């Protein structure tokens, strides 16, 4: 029995900011701002971003972790439900009643009862729904969620709803160095959902592969402090990703008897412009093959785990995906961990 992506949906919050404007109006007024940081924002590849809070109002005073978590629960609940409803609507009448399991994903907030419970209630899912909450994985978490959903669906013919909700704007920090400037320039809010089941005309989830880069734990992190979550992002990350790509992608494709040249579409998490450039160069891809990843980064920023699903949604709804074509999804995050998923339309 196979597992297929039956429907996708995404949602963005109401507060939208142009990158060029928010630098002068917000970021440059926080922390020890230096003119060099402006260039970091310009080079980020992000043109606009959305947030669940009015950042000017929310950060008018210092915010504790408790403040941020108080804002997280209702906002994540609302945004996640909007993305999930869009996926369920696209799946057709009765889709919500047919959901057997829910996988909720987020690394930007914690509560109990958590996002999984809240989404099940708000979406009107069955009371005997099985649930799983995935946290702390960061930008690559959508792919473990999808391979878990595929395994559940393939094994028992069950229908699984995956919802990724990331509210990075709740963890903005004063910029004190270039590393802070990089993370502040990239991350934003968004939610995306996928319905996985044993039938339908959507792409089949064929294979998955994971690679953890040795001795890389200190290169990317997400630490919880009294004033929110703080990200560490080493400038070495793009090089580590590039170095590990051939083994990850080569292994994934070899198991299916494929080569890079036989892959029709690439859905690559845009951790930043340098990540995309190194992926393109290392795998020998054309600029056009990563154009959709760059477009999603520009039109919303890095939305952590939800980002690759925004890209996949854009690909599926574009009409460019033809029956029999191969798709590779790639995402990278804390660990340093790299995930790959192979789909066939």
C-alpha cells in the first residue's frame, strides 16, 4: 500500500512587513545597531515577512518567555487551523471526518494541552483521533513528520493530517552581533498543512533519508532562556550542508535507481540564499530548478518547518507537476540534521 499527498494548505498572519521598511522602523532601533547589519538584511533574499503580532506594539517593552508563550498558544491555534482547513477543503467533502491521525509540528512554542489538542478541537476532528506532537527539530521537521505519516498510512491505510506552525516573530531579540543580524533578517511566521492517505492522485511518498553531520551540534541551536528562545547559527552551516549533500541525495536516489539528472523538481528549504547557491552548485542544478525556493523565501522569509510545505504547495498548485515526474524535498536544521524525501507524481 502506498502513501500519497492528498492535499496541501498554507496560511500567513495578518501583519505583513516589507524588509526594507522594517529595518529602519524596527530592527535598527533595537540593540547595538551597526550600518553593516543593513547589508545583511539586504542580502537575506527576503523581501517581505509576516508576523502574528504587531512587532512595534509587542516589543514596545521587554518580553519574557512567559509573555511570548502566552501569545503563542492562541496565535498558533488560529494560524494552524487556517492552513489545515485549506488542505481539508481541497481534499473535498467529508475530509475532516476521515482523518485518523494528527501530527502537529512546531519549535517556536510550548503549552499543555498543546497545539495538537487545540487543532483537533478547532477542526472538529474525531474524538478517537490519534495525535503526535513534534517539537525542537526546527527547519527540517516537516520531513520527519511526512515520513511518519507515510509509514502510518502505508501500514494501515490510515489518513494523517500534518500541520506545521512556526511563529518565529515571537522570539525576536536585540541585535548585538552579525549572527543575530542574520537570524533576524531571515525568520518569519507561517503555517502549512498536508493530508496524507493511501489513495488519491497526489504525489506518492516513495522514500526518505536522514543524515546528521558529525560534531555539528554547536553549529545551529535553539535555546530557551528567560527572555525567549535564542537561535545560534554558525556561518559554517552552508559549507557543512554542501559537504554532506552528495551522500544524502546520492543515497536517496540510488535506492530508487535514479540519478540527479532524472529528478524533475526540487523542493529545497531556503535557509538563506547561500544555502540555495551551495545546493545548486553541489548538485549541478539550474537556477530555474531552485527558483520556487527563492521565491518563497522572498515572499515570506524562512518559516522554519513550514517553509518546504509552502514550496511544495506552490509546485502542486502550479500545474507544472506531471504524472510520473520525480520530486526531491530537502531540509536542514538543528543537529546539524539533513532530511530528504523522494516523491513521485
